[in-house]
C-alpha cells in the first residue's frame, strides 16, 4: 500500500474530505485542522488540493482509531495486538511439542523472517523526478502557529546510520526551513539521531541523511515508535504489513530508503559546523518550545514520485492527530512488555491530556506488597518511559470508573513514591531543563472508603481566603480543586497551618489551579495541571496527629528565570478568515475555533499575545 492507495481506502471508508478551495499553508490550514480534530462526527483526514503548489497536502490522516489501524494494515488496534501476540506465540519453547507442530512453528518463523527489510541497488518510484539543484519552495510546507520560527516539515522520516556499526535508524524530528536548501535538524538529546551526531562529532565526520515523506503509511508510524536503539524500524513495518520493505540507495548520499515513498530529501549534517538557532515551535504539549541550538541539515538532492502527495501534521493543545500514534504504540508495546520483561502488566493507557510522557496509567497483577514500586522502577528505566512524570499503577480494569476508584482510596500517603530523573526536552515545569520529579501512585489493593467527606472544609477555606474558589466535584473523596488567579497572592503556609489546626481527622487532597480554569472540562484541567506540575517541587505532605494534608500545586510559576511558554492558539485574523470561508471549504456544520476558548483560559478577554512566552506571572 502506498500513500495514494491509502487515500483511496480512506475515501471508500468515508474517512477523508477533499478541499478544492484555495488555502494557505501559512497558519490557515492549522486553524482548519485544529477545529476538525476537536470534533468526533467530522474528524476526517483532509486533502488540500489547492495550496499554491503542485503537491496536495494530506493531513490528519492518522487522526482516529480507524485511520491509524488502516495505516497499520489492520481494521482495529485489537487486530494489531493479536498480530503481535501470534508472533510471540511462534517462539513458545518447543521441546514438549510433537514433530509436526515443530515443523509448523519452523514455517511460521520462516515466514516472519521474510518480513525483514530487503536491500536493492535498483531505482525506485520515489526517484521518478530528480532535482540535483534542490529547492524546498516546491513543497507546501506549513507554518503552523503564529510565533513559530518559520515553516516546518512536520512528518519527516529521518534516516541516519550509526557511524560505528552502520545500523540504520528512522526517527521523526521536526525540520525548520532556513532557506531553499537548508533546515534545522531538531533531534532531542535523548534521541537516536542525536546519539549518531555525537558519535560522528568525535570522528569529525559528516552524517549522511535521507528524509522521506509518504509511502506506505505504516512507515510514518514506525518512525515514531519507541523501539530499542539499534533496531531497524523497517523490521516493525514489515511485521505490521506482513511484507518486507524494499530499500534502495539514494542518489547523492550513501544511505537507503524505501523505494515507494513519495518524497526523498537527501543531504548531510556537518558535525564541525556551529549549531544554528531553531524554533520557537508550537509543540504537542500544547505550548511553544522556545528557541534552542540544533544542527543544520544541508540538502544535496530532492527526488519524488510523479504524483507525489505531501503529508503533514499539526500538533498543539490535545487531542490532535499525534495522540493516535501514541495510542498505537501503547497497544503494540503493551504486547511486547507482556511477552518479555514485565509479564505482570495487564493493560496500559496514555490519555491524550497526558501528552505521552506526563501521565501513564498501568494495570498489573500484583503478587506482593509494593509490587507496583518494582514495576515503576522497571518502566522508568525503559526507553522513552524514562521521561514519564506521573505513573499510576492499579490492579483494577482501566475503564471509565478507574479514576473514581483511585480517588476513593482511604489514604494515599503510604502509596506515593517520589523519584527524580531525566525529563523530556519539552518539559517546562521543573527548575532545570531535562530533569525533574517523578511520582508513582500505587493504587493496587484498593480499599474504598466512600465516607471521607469533611463537610466544613469548604466553609473554612471560603471564610479565610476570599481569592480562592473551590470546585468540590470530588469532595466525597476529599479531593478539592482550588482555583486562584496567577496574579493573586496565596499564603500557602497560612492555608496549611489553618487546615492543620481545624478539627479535621481525615486525609485531605488539595489541587491548586488558576481561577480561569474553573468552568473548564476535566480534560482541560488535567492537561493544564500536568503541564505545570513537577512532583519534586509542587507536591507536599503536611501531617499532624489529626490529618494528612496532600497538596498538588498546578499553578503557572516562573522558576529560576525559566520562561513560561505560551499555549498554541491561532491569531484572531486567521480565525476570522476561516470563519468567513468555512462554507467554501466544507459541506459540514460550522465548528467554532478552540483557540478562542483557550485564549480566554490563559488571557481572559485580552486575546492579543505578545511573545512566545509569558512576560510575567
């Protein structure tokens, strides 16, 4: 299946809308797609055919369970899980099996081996058109958000080789366009591409790179998959599509790419060259990542199919299309963990408001006290899970009632484990970049207590703190959401002392937010809280002989003069343009801009945003 086949499939399944009205890749497409991703009934893939170039833009192609499943050559994520299970079953120890069953297993293993990548020295369909004087301006590259540093290639599959071992790696690192033949190469310090760069730097050599776009949609997913370092992503692609990936050599660089991709951008990074300032960029956390220094990618050739499609994505305040990449990884790597390192794991969930690394919920079969602690330490030592901030481990099914069950636990005090370690480069809540606190909530062996409510707590707080509003939605579990403006002063010591002295004999949990969030949905509350919460700094237990007071502080704070990034919202002029042209784009009901909602959340009635970060809080 190539990208044109995928588009035909999406059309057949009523999962794609074609837009022929002229649109601009500069901010306008982002605002359109942002509205579509926030709906359920009209959340479709979009094909923008009239964008000022010869390349249609395909976007939101992976943006629900159906489409991500089709991309991975299945009809559901459950089907993919079963496919992974069947592969592991082929490796069941065979000493007790009959001769004929052993032959059957051998045939399965032989079939699986046929899925491994195949190398050829022939030309591929991705090289039907060749530009040896490359110019990125031929492509409809998006500028997604108002304060982005420029245009960004947002779905690139970046191919690099280990300078020592020669192993091929495919990662997805955004690429800011600097000029017609140069871009940034935004690989974070934790990524394999950055590791290859560091090895090459010690040797003072250039890194050959090939960036591909399109092709079989399973390639795009596999570039995002959190595979162990050194494992070729096209092995996973071959397994998922049950067919080997055919790799061919590039025109100007000593590196191989799939022969059926739509676009190939060849080039190199010179490790002796100074790093360049890249960014800002409106990222998947829902906030801008601020400018930083990254390598420069020099383009030596561009090739593409004659009927090539330009695939893109946007990220920002969740949910967005990237959530479904996370969801696919959640289901696939659940099976890998269950069949290898952590067989006690039953299920995993990474909710959209947790933006992959901020919150992970795991169901296990515990066999002994503190079993959850063992699993937490193991997970925090595995690949990208090292970047996790809050981990909830339970023995209950991960359904819609799980959070209320966890809330009903009689006491959390002895169920919490604080740790400290590496954090995502996009994390802005800590006092230092790239490191911060981690928190485990052990919710195994739940002992529910539905009579926790302290009836006088709300009146105590309202009497003493006029600038605090209270949402007692979870009050029956002693969970109180306190809202105060970031500009209001709250004396936390006074709050703690008063509550400790009152006639309160049960554990209380308090969450502190900004007051502008008071009327927002719990999804938004959770996203905002997780973005600004560092367990090592914003979590406290205050105990006396009557009560344990647990405080989770989710306010926006400036720490160590670290800038606080702005949320990703569209400018008012673009919102008005999309409002005006809506009926020209679509034959579907009007969808309001989510940017208007989030601008009020952060800025009240003052929509204007001055910079990519808050000047003061």
